[in-house]
């Protein structure tokens, strides 16, 4: 199934001038990664505090896009300038999970099922990313199988937030949307595990 993640190579090419400029300024990939996480944390707090103001939700799609751009920048910078590190890999994985957590949590305050759908969505987002990352322990490559991978989730939440800001009556249906998205994540988790096992090189 098609995932927005498949557009990443072209997106990275478009960002190449930004990568070069940031590197000329002395910026490191890890600094970019941490900046994306801090931006997400600050945005999540602002939205949670002002959740009754529909205009505040315009921050979400904007920050989701900026975060996606920064995530692409740090990877390109690390590869192009030979700056990959173990710390960078850890920050990448933890930063994504933390960013998702703080950006998704405010929706608990507005969904019509007491937040159950949001908690399931967050929980299986973490499980999905863990399954894609942990297969590296058995010698496989990092798995990004969709549907409803990281980029897809960012697009979905950004779209919901945008519709809320436009005062379109989407709030009564958010929990249904998130339940469907969670089922899709169950499927991508299965795919990541199966494909990870196929690529395994570690022998116990």
C-alpha cells in the first residue's frame, strides 16, 4: 500500500540547499533532530492549553510539515557530510516517538470517546515504530512499511487539525478515523516484523 514515506527521496532533494546552508553555519544533524523534538513539545503544550480555540489548531499542520522537513534534513546532512553516529540513531528514534506523543495527546481533550481512540492511536504508533526499529537487532535494516507510517500519521493529524481550524464538523468523527488508522497500524506492524525477519542476518 502506498505511503507518503515513498516521497521522501524527492523531498530530500528539494531540501539539499537548506542542508548545505545549515552545515555551513556549523549546525549538526543531532541539533536538527533535537530542534524538531523541542518544536513538537512546545506546540503540543500550546495546543493543549488552548484546545478550545479552533485557530490554534492551524499550528499543527504547519509544525508537522516543518518537523518532517527537519527529519529529512538531519538524515541527509548526516549522510552527505559523514556525520552519522550512534547518538544520532537513538535521538532519531526517541525524537519521533516523543514528538508524536506530545502532538497527538491534546486531541484527548476533544474526541467523543473519552480519549480511548487517541490513546490507542498513540500506543500503536509507538509499537509500529518499535517493530520497525527493533528488527535491526536481528541484523535487518530499519523497516518503514505502511500503511499509516510516521509520515502518514503526521498527514492525518495535520489534516484533522486543519479541518478543525476551518470549523468543519470533524470532531464528532475523529475517534472513528483514529480507530481505522489504528487498525492500519496493526497491519504495518505485522508487515514490518515479517519483512524484518526475512532480512535477518543474526543467528541465535
